């Protein structure tokens, strides 16, 4: 019986030894998988919903609105105010750096909240003889939104007629103004 016990004990030692050798390999494999997934996820996230509007671009647009009218822009902004615009549609005041813009939306969205960071896709529109814009907006232009993406909740909404542009944007391509 002693011989049998000694054989069992030696086998258990070998198994424990083998597990000790496998443990670092398992850690390396799991760490590699984790890093691979994280890298791919973060690089996808950086490519999705690109931006092309900042403080300098806003100043440029103000100087030459005719050149920019109808162009598609995307930017990060914090919603600071919500008013009622044309035909009872929302009109959002947003902060972009130290600038502010007004965003006309084709409809209300449950995802747009004051104080939250949103990534916005829209079309630059010149202010014409418009009492709503004149009441709130001091700039020569506003943005007609195509889509909003809440950066906190990762929820988005878009204008159904602009689904093609929104889908391109989500996939990492800035849509062309001519596609509208």
C-alpha cells in the first residue's frame, strides 16, 4: 500500500509541477487576447464618427459663410440650452471649445440632454430672414443636424432621410456634401 501511495504522491507532484508551468502560459495567452481585443476596439472607436470642426474652423466659417454653406461637419459639443425652433422642433445651443453654435434638429431625441457631451453630424446652413435664428443666434450660420451621438451613453439618433450619411460617418468616413 505504501508503494501505491508513493506513486500517487509522485503523480500529484508532477501534476502540480505541470500546473505551475502552465499558469504563466495561461496568463500570457489571456493577456494577449485582452490586449488584442482592446487594441482593435479602441482603434475602431477612434475611426468611427470622425470630426472636422473646431474653434478655428468656426471662425473661418464666420468669415466666409458662402464657401461653407451646405458642407457637412462633425464635432464634439456640450448641449447647454434647448429652445423651440421652427414648427415646434428643438433648437439646441451647444458649446464647442470656447465657441457656441445653434443646432436645428428635424425632431426631438430622448438622447439629447443638457450638460452632456455629444458628437454631432450636420450641415452648415446660412441664417436667412429667420425670426427664430435672430432671436437666439448671433452668428451668420447654424447647423442643421443629421445625427447626434451621446458620448456618455453611446446612444445615437439620426434624421431618417440622411441614414446613408449617418451610416458612413458611424463607419469612420466623413460623408460628402454632394451625397445629400
